[in-house]
C-alpha cells in the first residue's frame, strides 16, 4: 500500500511541479501566473493539451516545440521529475498523512524559491510568506517540534546572518535571511542549523567549482538561496538520522 501511495503521490507531484514551472517563468517577468494559456517562449504559439503532458510531451517531441522547432529547455522536465521524487519521498518519510501533504507543499515553495533566485538573484517576499505559513500550519500537523523550538528556529540562523551582513555588507542577501527565518518556523532550531550547515557545504563546493572553472571572479556573487533550499530538503528528510549519528560519535 505504501508503494502504491508513493506512486500516486509521484504522479500528483509531477503535475503540481508542471504548474510550478509556470510560476518560475512568469513571476520574475511580472506576468499573470493564474490566468493565460501556456505558450512557446520562442514563437508565442499557444500550446495544446498534447503539448502539456508533463515529461511525456517533452520526451516525444524530442525536446523541441511542435510549431517552430526551437529547443525547449530540459529544465522544465527536470523540475517535473523533481516534483514526482519529492512527493514520493514525502510519503515515504511521513506516510499517507496530512503532514506529508504539508511537507510536499513546503518542498514546492522551496523549489520555486530556488529556481527564481537562481534566475534573478532575488527571493520574492511572497515565497517567504508561503514558507512561513507552512511553518505555522506545521505547529498543528507536526507537533513533535514544539512551538518554542520553532520560535528559536526563527532566530537561530537568521539573526547571526543579519549580524554578519551588518558587519560585512553583502555577505548575505535580505531574501536569504528572511527565508531562513521563515523556514526555521517549519524545521525548528536543530534542523534549521543543520540545513544551514548543508547549505554552506554545498554552496562552498559550488563556489570552488566556479572559481576553478573561472566562471566567476573572487569578488562576484552567486545565488545562495538554492543552496539554502537544498539544505532545508536534506535536513527535513535526513536531519534526524544525521543528528543521531553525530551525537553517537560524541
């Protein structure tokens, strides 16, 4: 039954993340993401039903627009596949429960935030509010993390980030600080600290990669939000296991 629930969740997740692609594309461009038909970004032709089947359409069309033949970015399909994976993992770790739905909603917010920040180097406040609302709902659906732990989580990483940024202007973006605060409400202080650690590690590896490849200079900046979001996902799914392992070493 659990495998069946994961399969159903994966299909649901793929469809939801197909819509999130619309938000990721339209929000930075100040376009209406609620109304309006989907269209090819190259020729502007409105897409039909058979052009919009998640993953399947892109695969059978060879990654090209049916109407103009221009290449369609594989990122859209990657995001859809990511949605299926995150939905299945939500069920695997939290069961077929309301908590799993909330976790998937939280992952959805993180995914949109990560890709928009990657494209624009900005995190819209609406995404931060969405993460905060998930944290408030988690008080009721995930009571294993106390309100006190969530309130401490709100400040445990965001406050040091703010102080560092005041001392070293530009160290962290305001959107990053607000995002970490909102996510702290969801994760609690322990998992939020661990998420920040994962973000530093993954961001550091990426920084070394781009510097070694001379894709960025030493004074250039790159979006840190995606790495924060990756850290949040890893911490939520594997954080308890990592903490138990670490405490076992001590």
